[in-house]
C-alpha cells in the first residue's frame, strides 16, 4: 500500500508539473495574442510615437524662435527705412521738384 500511495503522489506531482507548464504556455500565448491585437489597434488609430512627437515639437519651437527673431529684424529694418525714407524722400523730392 505504501508503494501505491507513493506512486499516486508521484503521478499527481507529475500531473501538476505538466499543468503548470501548460498554464505557462497558455499565459505566454495569451500575452502574445493580446500584444499583437493591441499593436494592431494602435496602428489602426494612426497614433504618433513619442519620439516623433518630441521631434516635431522641437521643430515647432525652433520655427517660433526664428519667427520672433525675423519679426524683430523686420521691425528694426522698417524703423530704419522709415527714418531714411523720410529724409530720402525729401532729398529725392527736392531733386525731382528742382528739375
């Protein structure tokens, strides 16, 4: 009877090991299936990756900075043109009027 009990427990232990191996395989298969499905959904949503978003964000920041610098430069040129344009207009107006 001792041998039968030991054999029974050995079979139960082997069965439990096999069940644990199957459960691990099922878990891996489920994770793979879930990950594949999630990637498909995300791809269908046409989402942007974080790295791409950050790159475009940096490009927009640089463009804004360049735009502000150009606005300042144009304002300075307009101011300079306004000063020389007034005195230059008088000079050329005087030359034209004198002829």
